[in-house]
C-alpha cells in the first residue's frame, strides 16, 4: 500500500567553519519557512534576536516587516516566508540558504535529503543527528570565531580571562548533546521559548570509591 510522504528530512550546516557544524532534522511536510526558521534556531540554540532570511533561487524569504527595516533601499524584495511550505520543494537534493544575523552573517546550507511516509503524521520537529557546537552569538562572524578559539586555547593570552567570562566560563567547539538538542527542537514552536545563554559546563567526574 502506497503512503504519501508526510515528513521531510533535512541537513542544516553552518558555512565557513571546519570541521562542519551540522544538524539533521525531520519536520512535518506541511510546515512553512517561518516554522523552519524557529526549528533551526532551536537546533543550534541561536537566540533568535537578529534579522534572518532564506535565499532560494535568487529570491529572499522572511518576515517582510522585519526585513524592511534591515535592508538597504536597493536591496532585493523579501517575500513572505509563510507562503512557502516544505512540501513545495517536491524532490530531494534541493539546496538553499538560511542567513541569520546580518552583522555576523551566519550562512547555513539547507539540503533536502528525503521525503518520509511516517506511520503517523508528525506534529513537531525532531533532531536525529548532528555535530559540534555553534559559535557564540555576537562573536563577530567566522573571522571573529577563529580569533575567539585562538584566545580560548591559550590561557596565557591577555584576553583569555575576559573572553572566558564573556562566553559563560566554558566553551567546547566539539560539544554536541543530541538528547538536549532534540528536546529544544521539539519545543521550537512553543511560545516564549527560552534559550540557554551559554554552553552547559561538563559535570565533574565522580571520585573513585
């Protein structure tokens, strides 16, 4: 018996950083780009206080009212993100871009991996895989992140103490917690979602008996 797809699997990766920072997500096929935006924010624990847009086929999609204040007068027109649903992509292999924070300019590559005929239509998004922590908010884009990592790797650096305080006292670029990320993604569309301000610190090892 043929079952029509009701979910979409995508891979989202942060451009310009190696090794790759990425998440694999499954979302309801009926969701729109505005809902996808909230899921991406949750998957990477971005704080969702900067402008953003999707770039698809040379066109821009987002919240038109927000983007109107953040663009130059000669910038491209932005179309309403709610008018595009995930089902509109129609086939695997399509790639497009999500940009968050027009200052730090974090570009994310989104790849449509597969359409899924799940037994029950999903009501929320889930994260099934991923790797590495996303850069801190307001770190200064890819170049700022590189400088940040250099400072954090050198306790003798004159800016080490201040930088460590700024990022919450701990940052591991290799950190990724699938269970925690999936919990965030499942709650992505809930109102008044609060983001963690800093990366969780590792638990101290228990002394041997």
